[in-house]
C-alpha cells in the first residue's frame, strides 16, 4: 500500500479551482515564506535550502544549494528559471505555471534574495499560452502587492522578473541552449567547459538556472525550515516530488508523493494513484523518468521512487515521469516513436546526434512498418554505441550536450528486454501487433 | 514606415526594453509579428531585425530553428495532435488520421477554406489527458474523434473565439511594472544591497 501521509508541498492549492489567483494565494500563506526570508540574511536563506538538500527537479537532480554555491562572484549575476518542460510524458511544470503561478514567483524571489540577484527571467515553453498569461498575471499582481520591483515589502531588496516565451524546441530545456534562446539566438547548446552557466552564462555573466518545481519548493522550505523538508524522504532524496504518470494505466495523472516512501508498484497500482493497468491487463514494462531514461520491467516494480534508488538500477528518476506499457504495447513501435522524437529535436550541431538519430529512426521505422532485416538489430546497437560508447549508464558522451547520449536509451532497453519481438518484426516484415 | 500596427509597435518596444540586450527580445518579437500577420512575413522579420539590431537574414536564421514560427502562411487555427509516447499509447496516431479526414488535409497542410493547418506535435505536456490536442496552443482536451469533430465545428461557427484566440502565444500577455535593467543599473543596485547588508550585519554583531 502506498504511503500518502506527507501533505503536499508544491501542489497544496490543487483542490481550489481559483488556485491561480492572488486572493487564494494570500489566503493560503502566500508570501509568508518570502517575508520570513527577507528578515533573514541571504546566506541564512541559502543555508536553509542547503539544509533541505533540495535536489533540482528538472531531471539531472543536482543539489540546488550546491548549484548556488558554485556561482562566480561578480558585479552582475542572473537567475534564470527553466520552464521549458518538454521531456515527453512530463507535465508537472505545466500544472505549476497554470495553477500555482504565485508560488513560483514567491520561490523565485526567495532564491533571488538568497543569491542577491536583482534580475530574473522565467523561460516558459511557448506552447504554454495559458501558462504564460497566468505567470505574467502573477508577476503583475506581485508588483502591485509590493512583492516585486523596488524595495520588496520595505526590505531594501529589489527584483525584476521577466517572462520569456520559448518557441517550440525541446533542446531549449538544456540550460545553455535555454540561455542562447534567451539571448535571441538558435537554441544551440554551448560547450562545457568553458560555458558553465555559474561562471559564464547569460550575456557572459554568472547565471543560475533552476527548474520551476525546484523554485516552487522554496516558500515551504523557508516557512517550515530546511530540516523539516529534509525529514521527508530518505537519503539524498528529500521532500516530496511531483510524479507524472501516463500510458496504459486506469488513472493517469500527476501525484505529489514523499520521496522514496513509495515504489513504482504503488504509483502504478494503488487505487488512489494509477489504479492498475487498463482493462485489468498485465504490465509489460515502464519508463521510470522520462523518455531519456532506460526502461524498467516488472522485476523493478518494487524500486522506491528516489533519485539514488533508481540510479542504482541503471536508470534515472529524471523528470519524474513514468510511462506504463501493457501487454498490448509494441516495444518496437514505442522505441521507434521515441527515436523519431529525438531525431526531430536534435539541434544538429554534433554529427553523432544529428545523423545518428535519423539513421536510427529510419531503421526502427522499417522494422515497425516493413522492410526490416534481422541484421538491423545489431546495426541499431552498433549505431547506439557510436553515439554513446559502451552503452553504459550513466552514458558516455560524444556530443556537446546530453541529448545525444539520451537517444540510445529506448532502443537499447527495448532490444535488451524484447529482442525476440525485434526478430519477429523482421521476419514478419512489420509490426506483429497490427 | 512601420509594418507593425501602432499598438503592436508599442508592445514591441516595451518588450525590447525588458532586456539588458535588445537581441534577447527576438523570440517574443517573432511571436508578435506572427500574431499580426498569421505567419512570419518578410516585412515582419525585417521589422524584428530593426528592433533587435540584427539583419533580416539573422532573424530568419533564428526563426527557422523554432517549430512555432511559420515562414509560410498557415490557417487561422493551427491544430496540433500529439503522437509522442503517452499519446501514442492512447491512440494519438489514430486521432491524427481522423483529424486529416475531418479537416480534409494531410499533416503540415491547410484545409481548403484556409481555416485550419494540421500538425503532428511532439509532447505538449498534458499526457494524462491523451491524446493531447492544442489549437493555437490552447489545450482543447478533445481525446476522441467525436469530441474533436465537435470542437472543430464550434470553431467554424465562431463559438470558441473567447477561449481560442487567433494565434500568437503572447496575444493576451500584458506586463505592468517598470524595469531597471541596464547592466550598470543592476551592478549599482547589487553593490548598494551589499553595502546595506554589510552595515546591517556589522550592527547586529556589535
């Protein structure tokens, strides 16, 4: 049975239809965290976040406090919020920007105060038309309320936040690519080193890039203290997390759960959560953390929903999005569609990613739609190995950013787990499920 | 002579003023240009070049990277059906096929009356209500052929104008609040904040 004891932290206003309004926000401890933070020294605020051991919620899971401490000392620094949520099957930031925008603004302001940054940008994916409106409205409200702009709540601290719309490019979720897009250019990732944002980011100045969900946790952390946050979860995975469940389950949705205290079995099968497989069917496999993550099988259902717990099984919790495959799901088709996505979204700078993703997609296509050969299976693995040598986890990299090494995950998983189905596709001259 | 309308030009100049570097306004300005013309016309991109201090070639080179910008005219309503993994598992490809027959055009094409352009989308981050459909980047949440057709019918009759405005993702985004955004201003402010903090600290430790 799932443990659902922890109260929600970032989705606490979910039951209210007007959760996006200033009125509801103020009635539910809105700005209490910010007011408390402004009464502390910036270093104390940062220390609370450090004590919370808040891991970045974007996908890589890097500790937010550590990220902050790496910031180069400079006359000007920028805070950039990554709301370009585009990892397939991830839909948590979509909720946060549409339904809890003030909480995000409060979190950003707390972070800016801790870092003593006076200019922040929130990069939202362009497809979130309503999200852009809601976040802009929340910013307007905050200015009117004295929670943003000059001399916030009489503290002497000033901050401006600008919402920046993306324009449809998965790669802009990669932080250096996002910075390029924010500078008005094509979203080409920058090479690291030297372009570590904390050293050389937006306009060449030190820049912190944090995810929307990461920021949304800050008001609670300051209100209750870092220790209270760290008391939730286990090990390195503290607090709660928004898990996005989709695919062949009866009740797909977003669930805020305490880290580590629940397993994949809980979230997929618990009647209050995923409520089992569609039509009472059998689980075949699942993706534990976005399409860049290697797949899991039924044997891994009891792995807890935690950063290291999933990493120890050679995959990643990533963006916290779980996709469930049932017995009727064709693994070749699933892996082909994921590869098609990467092929479409490769920015084109690095040859292994640009060419490799297209070749892989075409081979997967012919296996699925007819024209595939038995040899294609080894050819796929060989190509995957060229993009990410050794097909290890965490993956080796031959490209500027991690989009490249994410491409092989689905194909490699599918072949490892369902090689006989690939053979059947080749001998059947197309999908065996049709 | 400005290609942008007077109102749009003013919004454009306000957007440019939000950034320490005018080129940063590129993407929002391209959204505005598309809002006025329905796509990125040469004249629209030339005006963006002027506003951002770049060249029309640079603007086009940037715009062509991004899926949301159209360099050719498209329908008044862009219908995007997602077929990525979660939607695939919920019948996204079948819904896309259905959309082609309802609209009478193939993926990437525009309906005969010029009203709808159909796109196959990558993940739109609404995976629990799958297959996901957006019209002009508004989530319409029509997951079945029947509800899809009903929604298209309502748009044709002009009954969805309030929740699905013409395209342009910033069409209803307006900002209040003035900025102090030059690099010098930010640096000065940070220094002042630092001094105030040091003074407060010194006082508290006394």
